[in-house]
C-alpha cells in the first residue's frame, strides 16, 4: 500500500466517523480563532517585552522583541495540525475511543495551555 492509498483510507475513516470529524473540525476552528485573536493582540513596539521566565540564570526574566510573540501563533497552528494528524492515525490504528480522547485532549490543551499562556505573555507588557 503506498502513501496516497494510506492517506485516502485514513480520510475515509475520518469522514465515516461523524463525531470525530466534528471534534477535529472544532479543534481546527478553535485553532483558527486562537491564531486570529492572538495575532490581533500583538502590537508592534520598540520596547522589549518579557518573553519567558526561568528560575535558572542570573536575571530570571528574559526579554525579547515584539516579533517573538508571533511564535505563539505559529506554535498553536503547528500543534493543531500535528494533533489532527495523530488523531486520524489513532483512529486507524487504535480505534475510535483513543482518537476521540486524544482530540478532546488537544482542544483542552489548546484552550487552557496555548491560549492562556499566549495571552498572559502578551498582556504582561
């Protein structure tokens, strides 16, 4: 079986399972909303802003330019794409239960982890 047949079979499995298709679509929609709201919250500025905190090191608070915040948008999009691919692969290999659980986990991580972290760091400055 070549790669094209595997992809077509996986997408047919996804379309056949409507609940998982709705969950994957919801995850994708949440990622789009995350990208838009985070992108709109980023403002161009000459001042350096807090990029991350570490208890290791001399200063503990590290600063960077404003365009560092674009990495939050990109990481959320990459996270979502990889999460959807893994969920489809789980559907084919392990079954519906694991794929549904993994997709719900992705929605939770995107909202609670990525979104709150991005908005907290963006609103610090």
